[in-house]
C-alpha cells in the first residue's frame, strides 16, 4: 500500500517538506557572495548539483529571493565552498536570516581567505572552493536556479589522494528532511559494467 499526495491539494510548505524528506541526501553549496556595497554574505543552499562538465557549470537554487541571489545578480560572481562535517554548527548558523548589511562571516565567526579569480572570499576552513562567474539564472515559480561557470577550483592538499579529492577526507555534510543533517557514513565502491562485459549478473563479478 502507498499513501497518495497531490501537490495541488497541499499547501506549499507541506509539499516542500515532503520533497525535501525524500530527495535525500542533498549536498550543500555553502555560497559566499559580495553585495554591491561590499558586504560579504555566506549562506548554505541544499538544492545543489553539477550542470555541465565542458564548460564546467554548477548550479544551486535560491528558494525565494535571498541575499545570495541578489548579490550574484548585482555582481555576477560567487564561490561554492564545500560544507564539511566539522563546521556543522557554523554552516547551520549562516542560514540565519540576518538582515542585509550584516556579514555572516563576521556574525558567525567564519574565517575568510581571498579568492583568486573572483571578488567574494572563500571560507578559509573549507577544503574545497569553486570560484564561479554567473552563467545564467532561471526563474521557476517561487525559486531561482543559479548557474555558475567554474573559473577556478582550490582544493586543500591534505584531502587529495593520488591527484583526486578523497571523500573520506572531505567529510561532506548533507541535508535531509526537517531539521535533519547527514554525515558521510559507510562508503561503498563498485565499478560500472560495460555492455561488452554484460552477462546479466549484478553484484560481485570477481567469481
């Protein structure tokens, strides 16, 4: 048996809660921006993914018109900082609805470092920073999808293994439903199967 939910019959917040409880876990874009008057902003956005590889484009969604979106529209630049487990409380605190003109970096006590290619600062203690220039935006109802071309990536040396960032060292934090957050947990590894090697089996192919 299943329970049926009709989006048209539910209020916006009820269906939002359902969607965010089943589309899990969601990676977090910890987005730093600078306003037109020079105020640094930092906020987590959990509707976040890769859009394109060539050119490299990432996207996040601003639910409503938040400072991150307004700043990006004004300046055309932003940084996506990876949200690591160890900064859990600071990440959550930067979601507070501080008024415009208040920098979350200062209010929460998050250390900055300068970016290489864009004006918004990076989070100094984040292991990865993707510096982005605005590619485009797409308005969808009460939300805006922000697409950014990655013009520079900075990765901490201590999370790189054999030339690649290692997820067990990155320890990314994720968002779940309600006020729930997820940590990395168990990591499983399996190779994709080429059609030329397909024999109808799944699972352990070593036998």
